[in-house]
């Protein structure tokens, strides 16, 4: 009977497909210049701190290889383009030292997939319109308006990224006809996760089973 168990484990390993778990490609934006600051004057007094925007987007390796387009917009309900986020598995958009909220404001993929109703007072709005350029980097726009702060990033398919931040809570970055907020810049990079191959996991489980059988036989 024990030999039959061992033979069954070996057969299962032989029949197991040599496949890998799903890898993801992660695009990250890192801000490098800090021109957006909290005011030191009324009505929002406090320490002068740089407002930092960060952004990451994770897609399946298949989507990155074949090209993908990510689109969602509740800034303007034009009805001309449906939401398209197939292949996107994760998203993070953060504002650190947000002046009016005195802290960090964070949003994830769910906020972009199912945005709240448009038009509510101080209601956050989201827009993403991004695709992969020929060189493998992002091209397009990501924008978040919290109702208090407004930050957006422009990608052009190169490592350099242009950004803009505006808030009524700052004397330096107020958005109006004469002062459209503050500008900043940064870089985008890509990384690929390296998951454990399923064949290795199966092989390890098989060895553990064989060890149990051998120990019982001994």
C-alpha cells in the first residue's frame, strides 16, 4: 500500500504542468523635485512641508507584453468611452503632506474602478488614461481631485514625468487663471515580480509526501 502511495505521488509530479504563477509588471512614479509646499500664512498655518505625489500601477505580464490601455474617468460624464481596466491588477495613488488634510491621502484601484457619484461637495474624482508606449513605459495621464487637493501626472513614454499640484489650502499652489498650481517632476521605472514556479511548489510537496512514506516504512 505504501509503495502505491509513493508511486501515486511520483505520477502526480510527472503529470503536473511546468507552469509558473502569474507575474506582474509594476510601473512606479517617484517624485524628484519638491516645489509644492504647505503655506506658512493664514488661513492654513503650519510647518512648510513638501507635498509628495506617488503612483504605482501593476498589470499582468501578458498585458504588459501585448500592450494595454487603462481608462476610467468620472471628471466628465461624456459617455463616449467605457471604462477599460482589463489587465490592471493594482493601483496606488498617494499624496503625502496634503495641506488641507494635514496628512496622507491614499487611493487604490477600487476607487478608479467604482468611482463615487460625481458632483457631491468635496467628493474625490478620478481619471486614468494610460497606455504602454513603444519603449515599454507609460504614456498618458493620471489625475486625482480630492475636493481639496488636485494632483495629476503626465507620462510621455520616457522615464521623465511631469506633474502638477493645486490646492486652495496653499498660498503657493492655488489654482486660478494666473496661477495654475505648482509643477514638479519625477521618473518612472518598471519592475517585474518573480513568482515561485508552480512546478517547484509541487515538487516540494511531493518530496514531503515521499519522506512521510519512507519514515513510516522505516
